[in-house]
């Protein structure tokens, strides 16, 4: 593989994993979250606690390959 910036052959390819979590939006917190979360914890404490401990997380993992030039340090996605 050849570096597009300097033309060197000294290039390493590395796998990089990116982790993304899904979060609530600002509109949800403004209209629903500010009153729903306290009510949920006061009324449904044990169920909410079990759901928090054993519930599934909304996590997305992407694996991408990046090439890094050893001479100039330029990196790009392959």
C-alpha cells in the first residue's frame, strides 16, 4: 500500500472499533423526561432497578480499518 500524501510504502493497517450509544434527545427531556423519570423511580422503584441492572443497552459498535503512514503520520480509512 502506498501513502497518498508522501508516496511511501511504509504503511500499517489497523482495525479501530467505534462505540456509539443511543441517548434521549433534548425534546424528550423537555416534554417528558423531567416528570416521567422521577415518577418512574418513586412508583416503580424495584422494577426500574431490575430493568436498569439487567436491561439491554443500546450500543452499536462499528469496526473500521485505518491505514497509517509510518513516515509522515497521515492516516486514512481503507
